[in-house]
């Protein structure tokens, strides 16, 4: 969780939902290819999520 948001990695990218309403999910970030994301890490300052993809490198995403 990031604040009041849930962030998950899947086999087609990174998605975010409001913690109070988990029935609506949206793709998080722009430019990230539709590939498996194997790991997510929140930076120490809490403003950026680093997504580790399968075969496409690391991507920085602004935290919601």
C-alpha cells in the first residue's frame, strides 16, 4: 500500500486501486511496456516506485 492506494505488479504491468474500492483498477505509470513486473520497491522518500520487469529493465513510477 502507498497511502490510501493499493499497488500491485502483474504479468502485464503495474496497477493501482483505491484501498476503499478495490473493484476499480487502473494502469499505473506511462511508457511501461506490457510485460511481467517481478518486483516493486518504494524509494526511501516515498515518492517513487521502482518496478523490475522481466527483460525490459527497471522503471521509475511516481507514487500515487
